């Protein structure tokens, strides 16, 4: 049988980093086996659905390049189908109408907890044949097994056995007729012929209920893989502050999709000591059976390191297009290649890269106060004037000849390299950061270099 996997988010919010990792693991499993990867939107909770969130999920998939097969499946369009299966269970005596009011159920559970018992529905309407109470719209409950064990052969956690009586006769349809989460998930996974379901281990306690539904309907369950959560660096639940944010926010922050996917695949899976994986390598090597049992740790420094690697590896033409979203357009700049060569090593994100480029392409209008105070002291102005005169006189054209001019000035004046390097850097870039001075000057040319020096002297001397 061909491998079929899915990702099934609820459109009640953005697609976060943990959800994207689950989607990636599922996608890789399908692609490794030349199988099918489906996208299903679990939007049965009509009161909480958001069309904006739904669109954001699709945009995130498009951005990272996780293509799905077939049309997107929306559960909200399948209510008639779910109703057929609910009616079937009722007709076969495997489900029943429960008339217990919510308040009465809450009272029952409070009494059970007061006695030190596990709070649960007591099944009082399981075999009810009397006259239904008036004024109550019933829920539909499935008849869960009352003896034996429910076995989960989990691909990550191994064999898990749960006593059948730990699972109540849970609700499969609410009083308004809408089906519940566990019911529709089991139905859809079966009808969509899922062979492997990879999801966070926060769903582990849903699995016994779904297995009850599979058994009642005579359906074949998929193989389950429950993946441990992503923690922050302190070992606690990942928060929005730590990085559990909208996937598209990573795009805004200047991360590349290939860096983000490479980062996520290593959160819970490994292949020896290898850190950098192309998408093709991920597809070839990934096996859900190798997913780690323990929780993984989110490390921003690792993500930045990977992102810097992929920025440096990007062809210039692609970087030029990407940088347009960050208000940098080098498409017509005659020295675009030189600018990117000078800055690519210094930008861990596209935001940082854009900032580094603007230092070169835009003359400073202000100067870092601390840097200027440190650089413009002693003979700094005389040294800069001397250097500007040498540039005007000798008209260097290459990175090497610009460097030679700096070197000769240092030797002739018998000064340390910092005596020219620091004030020159502040003059050209406005701060102590940025590319090498010879790289910057060959891009600016003699005329612009002298103009920036003179402007800085006028402003700071």
C-alpha cells in the first residue's frame, strides 16, 4: 500500500513552529516513499474558525514549499458524511443518545473527585429504554469497551496499553448535531486512507478514543507516531517569546524557508552528526521510526547559524529578489555583486543583510555617538585629510590598491592601523560595524569615499 500522510491544522490561529515541524515530518515521510501528502483543515468548530487563519496556514505552506497532493479537505464541508456514520452507530446499537444535562455531569464529576475517584461519565444512559426527559437536546455517546485493554503500537513511544475502562462513553456529536473532534478525525483518516499519522504527543490521549471509533466502524487505523514537544532552552514549554510564533513572522524577520526546515528537521530527528541537510537529503534519509522519544530544545543561535549558511549559499540573483521585501533593491546597481560579496558574511538574517547593504549604499546622516567619540580624537582629522588627498592624487581602482593606500599611510605616518581604520569606518558607514574598508571603498569609488570623509569631518571634528 502506498504511504499516505497528512497535516490537519485547526484554523483558529496562525501556523506555529511546532505545527510546521509536524507537517514537515509528515511531508518527508510521504515523499520518502513516493506517497501522498494531504492537507486537511479541521474547521468543525464553526464558532472559532477564522478565514484569516485559514489563509495564513495556506500561505505558510506555500512559503516553505511543502506542496500537498489533491485539493485541500475542509471538514466543515463534510457534516452530512459524518452524520451518516453517527446514524450507523446508532442503528447498530454502538452509540446512544445521552440526556444528561451539563450541570448534572459537572455535579457528578465533582462528587467523584471528592471521593478520590477519576472523574468520568457513569454511563447512565448507555442502555436507557425509558421515556426521554423533555426539553433536553441529547448528545450522542459511543459505547466504549468496558473490559480488556486498548493497545497503541506507537512508532515513537513503543507499545502503550490502556485499560479499556479508562475511556468513558465519550461524546461523538454535540447537542446541536455537530460532530466532535475525535470522531471526525478518525472518520477522515480512515476515508482518506491514511497509513501514517504523525502528530504531537499532546494528542496521545486522543488516540484511544479514535481507536474505539475505528473498532466500532470496522475501520483500519493508521500507524501512529506521537512526537515529543519542542521546549525552550530552559526545558520548559515553548512560548511565543521563545519562538512559538506565526511561521510567517520568521519570513518577516528575514529567515529563509530552507534554513527553517533544516532547523526543524533536527528538532527531534538526526542522521549521525550531520547538521546541514538539503531538502533532497531530508527526503532520502528521513524515517519517522528514527524520531527521538525525548523533547527537543529550541535554539535560536542554531537557527541563526543555519540561516547565515543558506544566505551565503544563495545565488546573488535570488538574494537580490528576496532583499526587495526589505527595502533594498540592487537589481540595477552596477556593483551589486561586489556589495553582496562584502556583506553576505555579515548578515545572519535578510534583515541584517539589508542593514549591512544600506550602510554602503546610503551615506550616513547620523554617526554612532560612542564610535565617533572613540574614533575622532587626536590626529584623526589630519589623518583622514591626508588619506583623502592620497585617494584624490592616486585614484585607486581595485580593492587591493585601496588597501595599499591605507597601508602606505600607516607606514609613512608611523601609526597603528586603527588610527586610520576607526575614523575611516565611522566616516564611511556611520558606525564601527560593516564590511571591510577596502571592500567598501572600491564599491563607493574615490569621489564618494572622499565626499563621505569630508562630510564626517564637518559633522564631527
